[in-house]
């Protein structure tokens, strides 16, 4: 049995995706995924979207500390 | 019955580098001698070592001691000096290594700023590590590479990096069996990605070797040891010391977190520097890979590795923060040394590279 995929929110950072999911671009084409765990951009300024490139730190992106997922 | 010599033939192949003083000279001579016949060389090594440790003023920039420590750790890693493998656990060499480590660690603890300690919760530790690494001054070297570096300087940069990067991830992997539970799973998740997720050609060290070859460099380990200054060896030796001493597992974990947190953005600059000089994807893949990979790793390293370790074992918190600060401090010195040389139009290397004529050849 394949383990269910998970999406996990990291404080002031990206969403980490683990497990077997298809990531599709705006035209519905699969985005190449080369690693088991990927980080999806949550701040909107990554230069390699849909993936995170760490730039959220440079723009001081903050997530909602009282939100349901960080 | 097999004799040990039949099972493991005694061998010594002269390494592709030379000694830097009495201590490393006697060590290399000992390694070239059959273990059973090396007593005189070992005595000379121990005497030279005691004298060097008593007189060194800055062990981080001490060529002889850093090369000696690098060779001693190389017995555990392999690919440094090709000699009788029994030397790895020779008691005289282990004692020598421990005495250098003792001075090296004491020096680091005296000069590395100890950050204020956060609460021992995963989120507080991750936040403190991200805060600490946000003050890092390193990107000036990254910006120089992106905007100004010549092909010779790009080549020097790869040579400087090769001491660690051709063994990328290995120093931190020593910590895997020394952790349990969440931090262990987190470290394995990061390291599995470093090692290519089961695909040897995607192993980060292998991708870096292709980058080196793309600039005409020799990608065999230790080929450029003679060229790099002591501080570059010290950066690698510090990781090996943290990784190979179980009591320093907090420090190696903090080191990895700081390393990952200061990687994505500089790697984008490095890649841009190579693109600016018309190098293609075969050369820039290493840097582009790290922009994406380390944006994942820094999250896992901050909260799930360092944070969870501090939560599970609060007594390790100070060493986690020390390891992170030591990473920033020592790698900061290494980067400053390179940048100072380049901005005053000198080579950053101890021995400049030979045999490259730069007339736009790619």
C-alpha cells in the first residue's frame, strides 16, 4: 500500500510536500519533481515557483501565528 | 589460514599533496611505513605534535596542524592518503588526533560568539537559527561571484569548495547513528536527498565533480589540497570533529542547520556567476539544484532536526547554537580570505593553479 501524501506548513516558510502527488502547472502539465520531499512557495516571491527558493527570508514573509497551521 | 597481508595488502601510494611542516611530515612518513615498523616515526610525530601545539597561536590558520588533522580524519573517510587501512584506529594516531581536537575545540569555543539560547522547543530553536543566520555576511562573496569574478576566480572558488563538496554531506552523516527518533528521521530525510535519493548520478558530490570537470579541473578527492589555505581545511576539519565525536552531536546538528540556511540564496548568485561567463547547465546544475534542495533542507534542519533534538535533549541546546555559530564564523573567515585576496588582485589560493590559459576557452 502506498503511504498517503502529506502537506505540512512551516512557520514563516513554505509548504513541504511528502508522498506521491502530481504537481501540475497552470496548463495542467506535470511539473518535474526530482526529490522525495519538495517545498512549495507560500510567499509568492520565489524565482523557481511552484518551488521555494528561500527568498521568503529576504522579504521577511510572516505566517499567521494564530492560524490553524502556522 | 590467511595472513592479514593477504586479506588486506599493505600499501602506500604517495598522496597528491605535500607536508606543511614537521608534524604533517612525520605523519606522512609514518603512513608510508608498515604499522609494525613505524615506532620511530610515530615517536617523532608525537614529539613534533606536542611542540607545535605548545607554540601555535591560531590553530585555525596553522597549516601544519590543519593538514595533519585533515590527513588523520582522512583515514576514517578514505580517499586522502592511500595507505594500510589499519592506521585508522592506530592508538598513537588516535591520541594525536584527540590532542589536536582538544586545542581546536578550545580555540573555537573561545572565539566563536555564543548566541543567546532560545527555549528548548522545536519552533523556538528553528526561529532562533533562522534569526542567527539572517545576519550572516557571506553573500558579499556570492555577489562578487555573480557580478565580477573571472574564470580563474570561478575555478579557485571550486577548488576551495572541493575540500568539502567532493565529500558533501559525509561529515554530517557521522551523526545519524548518534541520534534517535525525530531528529534521526529528519537527518536521514535531508541526507537521502544529498545522496541523490537512490540515483548515484544525482548525488550532490557527483554533480559538483561534473561542475569541476566542466572548468577543466581534476575532480579526484584531495587533488587540490596543496592549493588551499589552512582555513579551508579548518572548515572541513571542524565538521569532521563535530561529526566524529558523539558528545558534539549537538554541534554537528547546529552546523548543518546553519549551513542549509545560508545556502539557497548564495547558490543562486553562484549559478548566475557561471552563467554570466557562458557556462551551461552541465556546470550550473550543482548551484541550481542547491537553490531548490536547500530551501527544503533548511526547513527540516531548523525545526525537525535541530529543534526536535533540543526538545528531546535540552542539554544539547547550547551546543546546537554553538555549532550553528561556528559554521557562520569559520566559513565567514574562509569567505573573507577569498574575497580579500580577489579584491586586492591576488590569488585566494596558497599555491595558485597552474596550466590554465584564460583566453575565453570554455
